[in-house]
């Protein structure tokens, strides 16, 4: 269990790292599994539903996600969110196909605290990646899963969700993030 610091865009050094393109990893070894364990701990602690390695300063093509959609567990079991946990791991993910049909969702990002805005993306994508065991998985994602994997894969290419918005909205997001950082510092 190792919660790491999440890079945020109000910090110029952090932003410079978040803008970089991450490199593929050689394969899924114990070091990569430890990285994914740390990323999940960090994500649950935040809390968030997805995290790319670059967000904790590791320029590797590795993503973790948990949409709280564990099969067979009812969403009404309010008292135990942990029972619904369904961690997903993605190493060297690729998008093989995107639908022409689009889907709009209000996105947020742990690197841009407390700013949310609507982003339009393909509604469905076909992806290929290595899982925690190092097996190659190919599957189609839709709904929130499709939104999240595209958002996280953008991170691997140095792209933030606000980069899909107008310049005015990007500036508003940056200002909001700076304000949040100041408030957290003062608290
Ligand atoms: Zn993000």
C-alpha cells in the first residue's frame, strides 16, 4: 500500500510532465505490478475512477481503473462500496477501432481538481492491452468504460481532457485549479 502524490496542472513542473508522451513497457513484471498496485491505492485514496501512470510521475503506458461495477454485486448495497470494487489494469493499451457514433459525458480529472466539463468522444471503442497477469485482452468498451479508457489513454499521449475544450474553458479550468491549490495550502 503506497499512496503517491498526484501531479496537478497548477504546478508548472507537474504540468510539464503531464504534457509528455509515455513510453511502452517491456512487459508485465513485478515492478509493473507494484506500480499498478500503488496507482490503485492512490486512485482509491483520492478518490477517483481512473489513473494513468504519468499522473504519479511515471512516464509509462500503464492505466488503472475501477468503475465500481463488479458483476453480481447490486449497486444498492450502499454501505459497502468496497464490495463493488472491480479494478481493471491496462498495460500498453491501444485503440483498434472507434465508433462514428459520439457520446458526451461530464468529465473530471484528478490532475485538475474540482473542474468538470462536457467532452464529446466516440461512444464505443475496441481496445487491446495486457492485463495484470500479462495476458493480451481485446474487447469493446462502451458507456462510462469507453469514456474513461479514452480519457486515460489521452494522458499517455500528454493530452488532458481540457485540451478538448475551448481556450476560454481551459483558462477557466487552470484558474479554478490554482484556486483549489491555494485553498488546500491554506487549510
Ligand atoms: Zn485525468
